[in-house]
C-alpha cells in the first residue's frame, strides 16, 4: 500500500467486504495490535484473564463493522495504524476497568483453562475468527435507523462527508457524529462497549 491511491482503493475493498483485503489487513496489522496489547498488559491479574488474541479480535471486529459502515476517515496507512493502536489501548483499558470493578474471586480462572482456551482460539481459521463480522455487519446495518443507514450507504460508496451533506443536508461534522453515535449505540447493544469515534 505505498501510494495514497492504492490505500484508498484498499479501504474501499475493506468497506465492500472484500475477503482478500480483510485478510491482508489482518496479516499486516494483527501482529502490531497484539504487540501493543502485550506491552501494556503488565497487571498480573489482568494478564491471567485477558489474552492479546482476544483484544485483537475485538479491535478487528469493531474496525471491520465501523469501516464498512463508513465511520472512519483514513487517508494513509499511518492513520489506520494509529486508529488500531488506540482501539487496542481502549479495549485493554476497558477490560482493566471491568476487572477492577468486580469483587475478587480466585475461583473464577484457573491458569490451565486460559492456556487451553487460547489454543482453541488460535486453532480456529484466521479469517473466520477475526471476520465473523459479516453477520455482525448485517445485524448492525439492519439496526441502523433509515437516515443513518443512508449515511452508511453513501460512505460505503466512497463519498466524503462534504459530498454526503450536499446530498442529504446538514454539516459534514454533524453527519459524521450522527452516524458515529448510531454505531456506538448499536455496538453497545451488541456487547461492544468501547466507543471509537474517529
């Protein structure tokens, strides 16, 4: 993805649900996301309960759904990298908050079970375990109200926020936030509590 044009084309492929583009993104960015999580996973209690694979899957699931709905304005590979790293940090921080808010229960996790679960997850086919998002995306888009669905469709066509406001009115920032809020609400309903409005 050396040029701006090829990166824009790559993102269009991601937004359209192109399996090869998704696999390419996973191959390129999964190791970086997992390294970021492992570097920040310093709390021993959290380390026993959270795996970098789990956080990475959650980040990629959120990214694919939100990218397909047109939420992100990414212009170069660096923008994508920064977004994914921020998402990983936020997901990890959210897990830490959840852990700290629960009363201690030493019976909850046995270390051997974590290793077994990690082996099962790692054995699952890569694209399937990371992009079970196709069904999730359909569910998210189905739950979007009509107006926000139109915004998502226009973004999926590759239109800028300025172009969208010419078609539907409003301001670019207002329409961007409208779609972001709707996606945040639906993702929370589906169990993805972190908000990533970029």
